[in-house]
RNA sequence: GCGGGUGUGGCGGAAUUGGUAGACGCGGCGGCCUCAAAAGCCGCUGUCCGCAAGGACUUGCCGGUUCGAGUCCGGCCACCCGUACCA
């Protein structure tokens, strides 16, 4: 008999069979229910990494499982092919971003194919292909026409040395990553999509996404950040105008001790013209860049403008106006009033600049006269004090009273605000979807006629100098104005790659259609039933795709409420880290084990320092190449290990020992079925008479049917690690099952077939091999999912734990659903129970049928 | 800073969702097979006390609710993800 399973040979063979038969090529079929499984498509970086292997394995398990359940499964693959890495490669290696990208796609396609994924490759798309982005350009024009898209000025990180716009990740400690020069915030004309028009709808519809993780819905809800507040005007002393502020804590208005405006506020700009200190401060704030994290983490600083504003309800009170670096121009009006007693940031600010801290909300159990604020602002509920007409009210009532008064006398009005900002979609880069407009000195911004789409990127570009090659291209920019025919210039910015990934899920329905999405195909396949990807996309990508779905529906390009009916977010793949004594990172492939199991650098024999497990990354060199693993053990082993142990939504720790264990188990399943010493009944044989009466065979069948029920539930619930454990249990049991005879042979067929079917979605090549061993001519991929017999999955005898005062002292075996009296009698007869009771009288007995009996003494 | 999450044996994790904590795997120890090894097979393996029977302790830390808490509540600590131009 074959000692070992030849994974390489088998995997190549089955992949060829699936390919030849077109097993996974699908078309709409109104007769069958559809199921659309989608994993987040990869950026073509050059090679797949373990994160991809994990993501696509999970998706494939779902796709193959649903297929076995009779669904018409759409499972496509494509490439998120525009983006910065291609430009960086062009700069560093002198290759063209296009050829670099297409070569990477070819390499990664080969790697993904070797994983044996049940993908319909005929639907493959790449976002950098004109066949894809021409539709995006057409939609851009639709959105421009309807006003959903507009041009306005926006802030960018500007590298003054390289004279180029930097992404936030290219700004390191306030400096450009290449030039090292301090970056500055700069205002530039940009294109924006009015996602804020949909803020309320995007927020409200989160409630309909029942198959999304709560955490993602919460994150989106907080990101959209609906708030109900008050917009108020503080009259400026000595000026006609007032200062508009927005607040959600209008109950604390009488606790105001200053006002503050953003460094980008027009008021600040005005004063800066006469006040060099303010000008210097604004200049200083510009160097923080545009990243919210950097701005919020910077030390809270401000400068007094010298302006004074009058308290709207206490005209005799004048408050100073500061320019402060922690006020965001993007939120509210870019100006606030500071109430230090009840806001931590305001308190820190007030302490630093010696401003008063009058408390106006007093906790219910505190004495209003003695209540003072030390280092911590009081954020809780309480009773208003020192607040004129609000005194004695609760926070909620005070908000209401203040809003009413402000609206009545015209000092302010209620306003619903959102933290969400409009989506800036233009990028000053080459490798992205060209924006199809021209700038005409006479006609202004003119859309490129639809017949002239796509506007294609020029190939002859140079990356010798930093910045956008489209800007300095000798001819590409020049165009005739479609309006007046005069000389005009093309728009040289391209679209954010988040635009590309906002509708690719829909394009897969009809990847070669003349419209972005064919109406009938879209109606059949959409929405995506199960979307799978990393949590890192929980907010931006998913929110943009939800918005884009609405925008497309609004423009007649789609008819869909939400793009992703079900969402699953997977964890990262981690690995131990190794460093030499000198601190040099050592990759796992270079690690060997010494005699005392100490980890050594193989080449030198020097011991390495083992660090904690971290996300696989180039910088820590703790990356394991999936191709090496698949070369050594085969795709099934890599897939099996990916699904073992770690729950899919948590981080997975890749270990060499774990993979070896997975490989041993793949072989074990093979040997179990291939063993000629264990007779198996032919396919489709009827159950012999001997099966029903045999208790030993009954136990095997019980285990088999429990495995079916268990694995089915686990796959439905994304508990792949549990499913793997159950298959282990089944195999452990079957390994001991060596009975002979016709009845045993029939039971063995049922068991082995079940094993192949249950493991099939996870290790599909092995599954097909087992299926063939069991005498089937057809493919496992076409076989239906097994059904469990409810009679066999139910235990008639259950073990019930017996506790005394909540501590387990023994167990009793009872008939299922046994009455309390029977349970009590059996429990109180246990010597361990009587010993624990030590003669004390029983006060109470808590009995949960089939679970537990607790004696309280 | 803000928003969201995670924390259980030497390690990855399981736990019917408030009911026997540690399934399954990895590692380790012992044995079988072998001239030997690899592969495979069998057994043991949370910690502490005890020759043993047995007992005590144990789910990041502190406190609470409950007959009963890994699970619920309050407060901390550590790490991870996002923070709008990385994808």
C-alpha cells in the first residue's frame, strides 16, 4: 500500500481536472438559489503572503460548502492593481508600474491557482485595466453631472524638497520619508464625493446588516459620528461679526472660560496678518501634517489672539479667544467654547494657560458649594449649578432648556452634525484611474465626452524626479477642449484606489459587460452573501463601498441597498521573531534547533534571541513564504493548518511544528481510507441487516452523525478550528475501528465517505483522492453535503455534574430528561457528596435538567 | 488623544452562551516496532501538597452580582487594529 500521500502529484492532477471540466465556472441559473462568496481582492505586490492564504482558504471553505449544499456559487478573483507600491518600484528599480503590476499579477495568479481554490477564473478583473476603469470614468462623469462630485480645496501633506504630495504613511515624525524635510500642510484644489449627503442613511442602515460583526457596525457608527448639538454665536467685542461655534455640551455653557479656533479658521488667518506670534503658531501647526492621530497626540497648545467674545447669556462676561492646535477645522464650525470643568482636553488647556475652571455640573451626591475640579474633568451626569436659568436641572434637561432659549432669542439653533467628512478622491499620482476632465481657459472644467472614454494613462513616463509624471509629461496633458475646441489641459490627478475597490464586487457579476454592471446579472448575483477580509478595512473600504453602492443605485447603474449582506473579519497571521545578539533580524527559514532545543541561526550556529509573535512583516523578517510551504507539504496541508487551532477572527500563530502536524494528519486521513486491510462496502450499497442490532457499530454511526451535525454547524458559524478538531476526533475513533464483516464494511463506507465530504471543503485535493479511493467516478466537488440522522445525534444517557455549594463533587449518568427526584436520589447517594455535606442540612437544590445539580447546604 | 477589539496549561486554543474549565492539536516524558534511524503505533502530561487515597488552587489584575462566573457588572493593566493620501 502507498505509505504516503503524494500531495504534489495529486494536487496538480485535481486542479487540472477541475480546470478541464470547468467545475467552478458559473452562470446565472434562475432555477437554483445563488450564493456569492467574496474575499477582499489582493494588491498585486508580487507574491502571495500568509494573510492571503488564510483569507482565500476561508472563502474557499465557504464556497465549496455552499456549493455542496446546492447553491449556485459565485466565487471570483481580481486585482486591486492601482496604487503607490507600483510607483515606488518604478522609482527604486526603474521598471514601469504597468509591467511591474502585470508581472506580479501573473506570478500571484499562479500561486493562487496552486492553492486549489474553487474560483471562476474566467471572471478575473484588474482595476488598472482600461476595460475596468473606463466604467469608473463614466460613473465619475455621472456623479459630476448630478453634483455628487465637486471640486474644492483640501489639505495635503507637502514635501517642500521633493515638491510632491505625501501620503500619511510617508510622513515619519513630521518629515518626508525620502527627503527628510519637515512636511507642511498645504491647500490644493481636490475632487470630493459628497458621502456626507448619505451620512444619515449609512448610519441608519447599519441596523439592517444583521450578518455583520457588531464591532464593525459600532466602529462605522462612531466614525460617522452623528451628534445632536447647538450652533451658537458669540459676539466678538469691538466687531460686527460673531464667532460661530458648535457644541454638544450646551448644558455647560455657563462654565465656559475661553473660546478656541482651529489654526485653519478664517479668524486665525485674519489675525495672523497683524500678529506675528499667531502667524508663527499657525506655521508651527502646519508642520504636524494632516494625520488626525498626529494632531490629536501632539501636546495641546494655543495662543491668545487678543480678541474677546461676549458670553451669549451673560453679556458682562468676556472670554478670551485662542488659536489651538487640537481644534479640527473639519468638524463643526472649527471653533469651540471651552468648559474645562467638564471636558478633559479643555481642562488640560485651561491649566496650562491659567484659565478659570468653574464647575457647573455637580454630581448628585456631592455638595455644590464644596465641589471643585482637580486634575480630572467631571464627565458624568449631575445637577446644574452656577448656571442661571439652568440651575437645578439634570444634564439632559439643561441641554433641552438651553437649546430652547437659544432658539427663542436667536443666539443659536439646534444642529445635527456628523463627524464624517466628504471623501477626497483625487491623488497627485500617476498609477491610478485618470480623471476624465479637461481644464479649458475659456470653458473651465469640461468633461471628456463619453465616446472618448477611456482616458488612458500614457506609457512613456519617467520617475527620475519625484512628483506626478503626468504633470510633466511632454504631450499627454495637451487636449482640445470638447466645448470650444481650443487648447486645454487634462486633469493630471488620478482617483484614490479606494474608488476602484468600491464597486469591484459588482463588476464580478458581469466582468466584460458594456455597462459597469449588467442589470440582469447584477439582479441575480447581488448582494455579496459572504464577504471576508481583514478588520483593518472595517471603516474606510467598507464604508466607501456602501456609499458607492448607493451612489450607483442613485444613478441607475445598480439596484441595490447594501453591497455585503454578510461580513466576516479575519485575524492576522503572526510568527515568532528572531534576532542575533547584535539585534539583526533573522528569518524563520534560517533558524535551526540545537540539542537543547535552543533556536540557532543555521548558517553560523549562533544562538538567537526569540521574541514574541508578531504580525508577519518584512521589517521584522518573520515572514514565511507560502510557496515554500506548498512546495514542501502541498496546498492542503497549508490550508488545513490555516483552519486549525486559531478561531478565524483572531490572530493565527504560524509555527513550523504546527504545519508538520497538519501534514501528518493529512497523511493519516489518507492511510485510514487507503488501508486495504479494512474492507469498505461498494458505493451505494444498501445497509445490511447486521448493522441495526450491533451496539459497537451503532456507536461508530453515532459518532459519524454527530460529526456531520457538528461540522455543519461549525462551518455555518465560521468555527473552522472547531470543525478541524471534530474531524480529528472522528479520525481518532475510526483508527480503532477495525471490525470485519459485511455490516462493518458498510458502516466503514458511511464513515469514510462522511470524512471525505466533511474535510473536502478544507482539503479539496485530498478529498477528491479519498472519493476516488472509495470507488466514485464523479467528483467530490459535485457531491452533495451529507445529512445527519437526528435519531443518531441524540444521546439517551447524559452525564450530569453534581455540585455541593457550587463545587463539583462528582457526576451521575441519567436518562435524558430525567426528573429531579431521580437525579437527587442518585446525587445524594454519591459518597463524595455526603462527605462534602458533612451532615449539614440541605437548604436548597438547584437542578438544571441534563446539565447540573447543585446542593446548597 | 479618540474609536474598536483581545487576554484561559510550557504553546495554539475548546467550553452547548451563566452550569463538570482545559475538547482537539503542538511540545514534553515513558513504552512498542527497528541492527539503528525515520515514519507509525500505545500510554501519561494545568499548578501545588501528598507514598497514596485524596485535597487545595487556577481563565491578565482588583472588586461585585449569583446556588453557581472564563462567560454578567464596575475599576485597572498589557497588547493589537483604525484614525480619512498604505492597501
